C-alpha cells in the first residue's frame, strides 16, 4: 500500500527496522530484491563520528542507487552535531533521517542519547526542532514505550515531537528496562497512536509472521509496521506480509534451493562490499539464520561458522546438499518429521501466533544483546 512520511512517498508501509551489525548494505539489497519493503534503515550511526568522517561511520552509510529509499539512523545528544550530520546525509541523497531514542546501551545513554532522550522531553524537543528546521527531508524518531513500566513516556513524547515537526514515530512496544523480555505491548503502541494528531505511527516488535503483522495493525491502529529480527530470520517476510494483508493468503515458503540461491547472493554482496576476508568472517553469523529453515543443518553450520573464502562456501553448500539427501523423500522434499518446527502447519496457525513469536526469534548474539 503506498504510504507517505511527510514529503516522502513510499511504495509500501512495511519497513525494515535498524539492527546494528546486521542492516548493512548487502542485507538491505537482499531484502529489497525479494520485495515488499517500503523503507530500509541503516544501523545506528554516531552523528559526531559521521561529521569527523570516521571510516567506520562512513561504511555504515554506504549505499547504492538501488538501495532506495534509505533512511539513516543517527544517535547523539549534541543538537548542532545531530543537525550537521543530518544535513550531510541530506546532501548525500538520503530519503529521511531517523533519530535513535530507544537504544538502551550504556555507552549511548550516558551521553544523553538513545533511550535517555525519552526522559528529558524539553531537551529532546529542542534538539529535534533544530534538525527539523534545518532539513528538507523528513525527520523521524524511533523510541521504546518508555524507561520502565512506571515511566511510559512514549505517548507524551510523541505528541511533543509531532508539535516540533517530526514526520513519523516508530515505537518498539517494550520499555528500556524490559530489554527483549516478555511480549510486545500492543496496547502501549495503541496509546501512542491515540496521542498523536496526524503523523503516522510505525508499530514495531515481535513481527515474525504475516499474522503477527496483521495483529499489530489491528490492535494498535498503527499506519505502518517495521520488522527487525523477523526479517533477519526470514528475508521473505515483507513479501509474505504484503500478500497476506492484500489477499488473506499466506504464500508458500521458499524451497531449499531458493533459500540457498538468496543466501549465496547475500554472501556475494558481502564480499563485494566488505572484501572476501571480512565479508566471509561477517557471514559466519548470517548463514546460520538461513539454515534455521533448511531442516537438519548441523553439518552445514559446523563448517560455515568458520568460513574463510567464497570457494569454501560453495564447497560447504555442495557437500551439505549431498548430506541432506538422507532427510528427503522421493520427491526431493524434506520429510515432515524433519521440517523446522515453526514451518509445520499447526505451529504457524493463526490461533498460535504468540507461540510463533515467543519461540522463533532469539535476539542475535553479539555486542548488541542488550538492545
Ligand atoms: C541486534 C540488534 C540490533 C539493533 N540495533 C538497533 C539500532 O541500531 N537502532 C534501533 O533503533 N534499534 C535497534 N534494534 C531494535 C530493533 O530495531 C527493533 O526495535 C527491535 O528488535 C524489536 O523489533 P523486532 O522484534 O522486529 O526485532 C536492534 C535490535 C537488535 C536485536
């Protein structure tokens, strides 16, 4: 469904959420190629590092002509730095700038960025206003529901931000204190939807199936959704959600060879963007997400987590293909008892979306565990 964020016209209201360490250029390109996504966002980028033209910060905003429309997420607490970094991004052709107000990581909060921004509304609105006034492209904000259950500040903050000209608000329906525990609080997101006057609210959290996406829209009244871990787990998710919302049908899961094809292309792009050595090293944590839906995959995972070269990857896939034969029936389909649990029909049923959401998406390991 076409959708607007301020002056920005988008092809769909299904967005990719920022996942630091994961939502890099190759991953965004894969998601875009598969289709259904309306806007992709980068990992969060430190505004000051960007102004200093720090090599790592510039790598985080690396893009390409097909990586459009692109939103870059900034974090920082110094208004002039945030404004100038956003102006730099605007000049680079970025479609919108997102401000991180949800990051619970100590290093970010200590300097007044991330979720600390949710606790000081006056200061935050001054910073945001300075950005909005300087930019032509839309400014959006991404927040959690609040610091903790006693401080659900998102509705008030959203209203304040709308008044200073923010074009959309994304809300992850958990508090900072909650981390990733418990379930996403749809009622909390609904209270943000009620609090704003006109701007779109983007509902976020635990969307891992088309049914969960529909539930997010229906129960919160949000006008767009964003998917983080669910997209990493299943890059087909946007296409599937779009189809489900339009027709009520859940499209068939891609088969093994299609998954392998996309995974292999993903690695190819990683190598192009990061070079063979680093690209392969980074892919060690990506490939096991694809293999979660291969059926028995121990033999594949054992080797791919120590991947060094592209040629080695092709060899791993070929020998795994042979090893996997033992689990297939005469028609080359995985025998039902070996199908991944969340792909078995009863597990995917509409009556059980909570079970799907609880069990299927772990928080990716790494320095970002606290998100
Ligand atoms: C590994 C990881 C990295 C994340 N990085 C960011 C980030 O850079 N900026 C941000 O606003 N949120 C970040 N998040 C939060 C996600 O964007 C999203 O709000 C959260 O994961 C809930 O959505 P999901 O259940 O669809 O994943 C991160 C989450 C994870 C698990």
